[in-house]
């Protein structure tokens, strides 16, 4: 096991924690094409807040005292040459047509093809559809390198299970699925991960099985959430509170306690499209998966229109009124803004002529501006008059927000997370 020299390609929410853990036991290079990202990590800073900075310092210090071990960072492709195990953790987004965008994955594979040597292993962690590793990525490596798959180089797949913002269920505490392109490589890959994952590993019988296991984890959650979101749409018309219904139904031991809400992020709102795309390429059009996506994508406009109706009911003027949205990230107590659905609420409200402010102490204003072309407040002015306040993300800071004050002044209060005292709420999801 000591002969592993590991290069982790992609230092986002998945790659960085992985590089740190491996860096405690092996010689590891954390690589990213984003030079500013590499620079901040070299300075001991992580804007994603996923890294344990003390552990990162220990791993990098280990390398400084002994260059044949520990963790270092680089954005220089040539630095990858001396490594023999490549772990790919780059993004797998979708395009504007909700189709898989494999460009980051294929570019990473092509880069590895320029560097790989005989006997090396390439392990993919990026979430994708079954078959992508062996049918899309490996051929790129073989074409660029001129090496033969499963003779000169080998592959593995171990799906990431990082939960952004979760400081309890961290990398080493979540059981890891592993796989390899041959029985021998499967054992080798499994042993590698078993050396850092205290929760243990599960060796899948094939790479395709490992790929499928990951993508259905998120598709299943998407469908389950879509069910309660559809209930919210129905119960709104009936005039009863969805969360009251779920609390009552939840008294039965086997009821699944999902709650309605916005479904964003890089995983649940994206991965089902990868599975659907693969199914369609094989001649099957999935019904349940795509219907779940349709329902969950309808929640942001539903919330926006509900706020408008509540404002009209309170005889508020729509055009020119001020609305405050609390929260921009895709989940609470986390700086991750990837695929946040809050921006959809924002655009829906601004189309009606409302002046919309967004405040989120967790989100980077520069990142939001770059990604969504939207300005968010750097500081909240509680003296400003708002005709509506919408809680979109349940950050701990917002649970202490003075909703009573704005409600008493006639503002509409909408709670999309069902955490605000009902006395001050006009509507909730």
C-alpha cells in the first residue's frame, strides 16, 4: 500500500477533504486548474468551509518535513507526472437543456492521458451515469496516451458521498462504495479507501454498479421530495398546512419524514438528468424520475406567486414594493450556492416589478454576482421598510430574525422552511 502516490484532481467540496485524508498517510498532490483556489489553499484558507483546517495544516506540514509524504497543492499540470494514482473529483453539471455536460470530466481524462504511465490507476468519484467511466472517460485516456486499458493502465470508480455543510457525517464516517476495472484492481482500490474510511467500504461487483448506486441515491431523494412538494401544492388549494399533515402522518413508525422545499445543489437537482439521459439513449423514457424533476422545479415559481397573492390579499402595492429574501445558498449553514433555486424566486418577483433584496451571511457576494449576475446585500438594514419578507434558507442566524417587527408593520411573511413562529407568518410551504 505504501507505493500509492495520489493526485486528487479537483479541489472543491469533494476533492479537498479527500486529499486531506489521504495526505495523512500517502504522498498526495491536490490539483486544480483554478490558480486562485490553489493559492488560497496554500495559504491555509478554504472558502467552501469543508476542510478541517487543522488537519489540512498537519497534512501539508508533513509534506514540508518529508517531500515523499503528506499533502501539497498545485495548478501546474507537469507536477502530476510523478504520481501513479489519479482520483478525479471534477464537477459533472448539466447544460441549459438539462443534458449531461461531460466537458470537465473529459478534459480531466485527456489531461491524465498526457501524463499517465504503465501500471497507473485512474479512479473517478464524479457522479455520472452507469457506463460513463468505461465508455466515455477511459477511451479519452487511451486515445491520448496510446496505452491499452486493463493492460497498461486501469480504472476504478468510488462515488463521492460528501454532504456539504455536514460536520457530523464527514468523509471518513460514511461507508464508501468502491470498484475496479479488474478483480485485482477492485481489491486494490477497495484497500486504498479502506485505509482512510473508518466506516468501512462496500466493494461493488463492477464499475457500472458503483456508478448506478450513486446516481440512484440522489434520484431517490429527488422523487421522495417531489412527492411532498406535490402534496404542498395540493394542500395549498385545500387550505390546510402541509407540515401539519406530515406531522400527523409521521406518527406512524414507517412513514418517511420528508419535508417540502426548494431542491437545489449540485447533486439532487442534477443527477436525475444524468440517469434519465442514459435511459433515453437506450430507448426508454423514464416517467417517475422526470416527473419528480418537473414538480421540484415548479416550487420556486409557486413560492413567488404565493407571496404575490398574499401581498394582494393585504392590499399591498405590487410594482415598486420592497421584498427581502433571507438566504441564497442551496441549503442552511453552508456557503454552497450551486444550482440554488432562490435565484428563480428572485427573477420571478422582479419580473412583476418588485424591488428584491437578498441577504445571506453565508454566501459570497462576488461568487453570486459571477454565477448569477445578481447583487446581494453585504449588510442587512433592519430599518428599511419591506412589504414582504421571505425566509428561503433556514440559516441559524435567521431563526433569530425579528419577523414580528415586520409582520406588525404590515409586511407579508412567508416561511419556506417551516421554522418561523406561526404567529408572525402569513404563509409557508
